[in-house]
C-alpha cells in the first residue's frame, strides 16, 4: 500500500459493551457518519410483551449478509454470525460507575416519560427493581464484568477483525473526530432520544 493511502473505511461495524456503555447511541452516530444503516438488535429480538421473536436469528442472518451495516454485538446466539462478517468492532469499555449511572438514569427517565421501546414495549414499573431478579439495573450490575478478555477472545475466533477499545467518553469523541476527518463530514451529535438507544 502506498504511504499516502488511507485504509478503507469499514462497512460492517459492531459496537460492544455491557448495559449502559452507550452501544446503540454510538452505533447510531457511526451510522450517520458513514452513511450506512444502523439496525438495533434489541428491536429484532424483543417482540410485543418483551417476548423473544421467533424470527430473530433468521433476521440477523439476513442483516449480516448485507454489504454494509452497523449494529450492537450482543445476544450469544448470534454473536458468532456477527463476528464472522464484521470488519470493525468498537469496544466501549467504560468505567463501571459510568455504566451504572447511565443505566439507572435511563431506566428512570424511560419510565417517567413512558418512552415506547421496541415493538410497543415500555419499561416496567420502578418497583420491579425489588421483585424482578432480571430487572435491567440488577442485570447491568450482575454482568458489569461480562467483557473481560474480549480482545483476546476476538483475536482467537475472528482474527480478521479490527478491534478499537474506547475507555471514556473523551476517547469516543476523539475516535469519532478521527473517523469524521477521514470521511470529510462533521461529527454527528448523539440523538436527542438517546435515552432509549444507549
């Protein structure tokens, strides 16, 4: 490759991180910057009443067969499919305090506003934090270390994949600015409805 040649821009991008890391928010900004479609995996997975959609895996297979896409790296059943076709994985490795603050704030805001999520679903009443062991806040705390060893795992199972690890919001903004410079577009701000997408 000539010294002045720029590496090709990624066309199939995954964003990884635990709950509250900001996956969907960043995926949306990458989508805007690169001009490619962002598909939220939560929207493919959750049917009405928070029931898993039977077509989930088939829909993900259709998604990854495309030439360009941005999505979140989640749901164990489809992670291998996503890794196989992706070109870039952006790992949001934010501090636990940041992730938990975001999850709590987002959950309360969604409930108070009555925000409609995927396929007509809404956050359950806040009191379910006490009664539901899989309440999102409790789930986020229980899985807060779920991505330890991610880089070595990806290197083993998907050596073709470039991994970018971002440890703070400043890292995110710097990385987006670098990408924007390559694309020749301004850095897109987070969506105003980012409370439902991070």
